[in-house]
C-alpha cells in the first residue's frame, strides 16, 4: 500500500499523523509525506518599480519556508518511521490541491491523507477548499481528517477529543450501498491490520421517495420493497462474514425507512461515537458514477469525524 500524506504544519496535519498511527496501516506500507509551498508573489515583467529590499525580503521568506518545511517533514518522517513504515518526504511548489493530485498521479498512490482544513482554513464547519478539491479530483481514495474543534457541539467535541487518544479502540462506520466503490471500501477495511479491540459497524440505508397521499408507505408495504429489504439484509450478512476476518467486533444495521441516506449516516456516526466514516466516492445512480456522490459530499461536509472516501 502506498499512501501520500499531505501536511502543512497545521493542527490538522498533526491530527492526520495521529490517525494514521491509530489505523495501523500494513507493515509494508510506503508513506510519502508531501508539503506544498506557494510560489510566492509575482512582480511581473522585469520587476520594474520593485525595491531591491522587497525582492530580498521575498527571497528570505522563501528560504525560511523551505528550511521550516524540511524540519517539519523530517520530524514527521521520524515519527512514522517508528511505526515500521517506509517513509519518504517531498516538497512541491505551486497550488496546493493541484500539486497534491498531480503528485498522487505521478507516484501511483493508493490513498491520500489530508486534513479537512489547512493553515488558512477559516470555516471549521464545512470542508476546506483544498481538501474538497483533492477529494473531487484525486485518482485514488482520500482520507479527510477532522479534529474535535470541527464540530459546534461541545459535548461531541469533548467526546471526539477523548476518543482521539491512541489508547481508545478505533471505531469505524462503513456506509454500504452495493455500489462498486462501496464494495471497494469493504475490501479496504478487510485488508487493514486493525487492532483486535477495533469496532466496525456497517450500515445500509434503503431510501424511499416521499410523495403525497402516502405513496412512500405503499412502497414500503409492496412485495418488491420487502424483497429488496431482504436482499439488502443478506448482502449485509455477507459483508459481515468478510469483515470478521479483520476484527471480531463487527456489527451491521439496516435502515429501511429513510428518504435520504446522509442524515441517517451522520446521526449514526454521532450516536456510535465513531472516529472514521468510510464510504464509496459515488452511489448507485448513473449520474453519481461520474461525479462525487451527493450522499458522500454531504457526509464530508457535516460528519463529526474523519471521512475516508474510497474509489
């Protein structure tokens, strides 16, 4: 497994490193720690009208940023190396999201790990622009890492902060809808060397169309709907058997009365106090197969925890 860990020195980067260590990636995992430095101000033309002192100040800033980035990368590489992984570092220059995606393409990585916000993040309750762009355009799966302060609820912040301690069992919620990317998510979880005390819950949400005159109720009472629900339950039982190979603490839940899967997934993530929600990048609809799925996008924006989008 090859993982690109994008860092910028922010608290989200520190949370990303901590979560990777709790996940217990395979021992043969190769981690490439990448930071992206901006290109700095552009004076244009031949620099006419710009004071030499201003140019010197910019060059000094660039040199300081490069030195600091090397120090940061070295410290993170040492920390991850202690976990037994092969670690490389790399400094890129340019637009952050573009360089992360381009580097992932170049190196052929399997996963990108990125904080939900960076040093310039100002909206703590929605996904940052860099992480959103990375999730949208990445050629691989992306783990977006949140930290406790990302939720407005004080009780939830305290709970997540307490569970972020590496001594607590990792709790994962996997949303499964039968799509190819959701199946890939289950396979990913099956191959992770999770600790024996990890807790894994798989949820399937069957949605109905809410219409006038109670047609949604009639739909749920129909023979075809009941058969659909039974098939979903059988699929969950099959998933359960596969995931038992990874950890003994696997649970399943079927919700068959929803109108939109995302609120149910978010509610369950809060109720179960999970550390990560894992779900496919796209749903089962024809449109969603070519774009980031609507359910995935809403969960990314509003989850009280980290989200792993699997392709």
